C-alpha cells in the first residue's frame, strides 16, 4: 500500500526537515504538511493544510480526507517558552498528543511518530551515561509534558495496539530553520552569529555540557526507527538517542579552527541556565543501537564544518 504521511507542526525546525526527507523518500504528493500558519514557501507539487492540533474536529476531517498511513506529530511548545506560558505548553503538548492518539485509534492509522526529549530527565537523573530507565524528575513544564506523553504512548500501544514510535531527542542543531523557544538553541544561534557578527554571547555558561544531535542524524535516525520492523522494538515510551555532547566552550573552539577571529562571551542570570542544569550531560542509547541499529554520523568537528559551509552560502 502506498504510504501517505501527514506531518503536524511541519513548519518547525524538525518538521520542515523531516518533510523534505519524506518527500524525497515517498514523493511530494504523498506528504501532507500542516501547521497553524502558512509556510514561508511551498513548491508546486507540495501539499499544505492549515490545522491546529488542538482542534480535534479539524484533525479528524484532515485524516478522513487524506487517509494517512502515518502521522508525525511535531507541534509542541519547547522548554524555554513553556516556562513563560506553562498552561499553554501543557495544553498544546498534552491535548495535541491525546487528539492524535485517539483519532489514530478511531481511524486505524498504521503508524505514529511523536518526539520526546532528554528534557524528561531531571535533577536526580544520572548526569553521565543517562540510561533508558532511571529516576526521571523533570522540573520544566516541557519535560513534565514529555514524560507524561511517553506514558500515554506506551499506554496506547499496550491498550489499543497503536504503533506509535518515539525518540528522546537531544538538542538538535540545523542551519535551514532557526529554532524557537528552546534551551539548546544557543548551539544553533552561535553559528549564525559567528558568520554575521564574528562574535556571540552565550546564554548558557561556558561549562554547560548538553547532549546534542546534528539534524541530518536526527532525520536519519527518525526514519530508521519508523522503518524498523515493529517486532524489533522493545521500547514504546521513547528511545534514548545520543549524537554528541559538548559545552559552549567546546563549540567556540571548533568554530575558531575555521573562523580564528570568532569571539564568545557569556551572559549570566538567564532563566534557561536552570533548565539546562537540570538535564543530563551525556546519554546512553544502547536500546536504540540494539533494537534498530542506531549509530550517529556527525561529531562536533564534522557538524561545525558542515554548518559553516552551508551558512556561508545562505546568510
Ligand atoms: C529545547 N530543543 O531546548 C529543545 C530540546 C533537549 C532540548 O528538547 O527545549
């Protein structure tokens, strides 16, 4: 049966790049992108529908119109913005997920992808080689909503047989779409500012080590998980996935190998520091490696070269 995929939240940092990869894989006419506002551009054969994931009736009519074989739900409010609007973050992140889960059961949608995050770990989770299973006491509304979402995913799989798959994304770095509202966004902005200004003031302190992943690895890992035979998957909450871990100092040194005059400075008292301090430094991803062969391709050096190479020709 031909795959037809709806991507909700398709205008965002991850959604826009997953959409491109899925169009290449399955053909543009089979990929229906959707978001709460029109995309900046849409090519001739690309399909877009306005929809708010909190409008269940609209989602139902979209699903009945296109009869998707897969739905990717990427609409969410990230960690930093979530702390400014906690009730809205909970509503969007939880009720958006519940709408998709219930409609998928009702309409028999074959496969669902939903992103979790390393934000599900908290101050008492192990900081180094954080395992798939451990104490998880997230203290950001974003992390709390993602942990609750993981529990729902596993429940809907066990109770209704829904084939929902999920990855605990680290901070994701990309050059095509600037992210919004995340704590790890510094690791994207630093490249843009290095080329625009030759300098960057990091809102996270110099030794703040966080798990990160380059977008090409994030997209490939997501598609590899979605392609894996269901019987191979032993995790139905959300898979730990690791790419690399680094600090603002590490990334600045890597940039200076290419742009020797680049200068980094650090602001303090940014509320995002407390969020970052509650997260792990390095993640262990044995289940993803064992169940579906995960293996990252990009390290900090390779990512920095690729980011600067691509940004040079776009900004
Ligand atoms: C955020 N980019 O900063 C997201 C991500 C692990 C961080 O979930 O909120």
